[in-house]
């Protein structure tokens, strides 16, 4: 079992390196266009960087295209970003909806901070809440996509439909993501990884652990 895990881990890393290099090359013209549009449509930097806990809680800087007005993430500490959030720029709404804001994380994957598939990298406060077996998810590298990301791909829309978005996220969404990511950790499949990557790119749903995500 350990030898199998080791093989899967090395294979996963090789796929990460190959796909991230190809992705950076293929998306380079789009990166340039997005960067220019960000600068034209709102003041501030092109990239948004933030410290996130990754593999075994090791802190790394995650990269995204900036989608919010400068300093907006500090306006309401801990507030979840929702659909039509006033802190998000006009062009940022398109980037978030299309998930193009995540493209710079291919650099995180190439560096080894992240993997193509895994749990989304949460802010430090959330991983500090993990207890017992829940901490097994910290044995996984954060991913650009993953089963929990696929299930909650429309999370911003979902949170607009509840009375208390922050409470709903903390008490319903976050625990469910942990449940899904624990299943991923215990039932890793290289072929399921490939399927999740394809479904993410094509915006399709897939069957995972007897539920449609």
C-alpha cells in the first residue's frame, strides 16, 4: 500500500509539472490580455497574493489575478465573497465567474506549493479549526481544483441565497468540504484526478463517492 502511495505521489507530481508547464505556455497570451484589462479597468496590482497554509500547514504565497478593489479583502474581515459583491471589480466578476482568476496558480503548481487536484488552500483561521482525523487533509497539497471545488463551484451564488452566509459557510459548507477532501485523501485515484481536471476545464459534473459534483 505504501509503495502504491509512493508511486501515485511521484506520478501525480510528474503530471503536475508537465501540465503546469504546458498550461503556462498555452495560457501566456491570455495572461497578457487579462493583465492589460486589469490595469485598464481598475487601479492596483495585476496579481493578488496571500499567505495560505499548504502541505502540513507550511505557509506559501498563493497567486491569483486580482478581482477586487485594492484593500477590499480587509474591509470586512472574514466576510465571504458573494455574487454581486461590491468589493469585486466589473472585470473581476467575469474572472471569478469563468475561474480565469485561478490561472496564475499554475506557477504555484510548478513550484510544488500546490497540485492540480487537491483541497482548495484556505486562509489560516480555517485550518486551525481542524481536529482529529480532519487534520489528514493537511497531508495533501492544496489544489487548483478538486472534488470539493467541483461541488461548490457556484459557492458565491449559493451563499447569496442564505440568511447568514458566514454562518452557513462555517457550519455547513466548510464541514462538507472537509468530508469530501477526507474521502479524496483515503481513496486517491490517478484516473479520478484526470477526470476532475477535464470536468473543471469543460465545466461538467461527475460522479464521485456516489454523489454528483
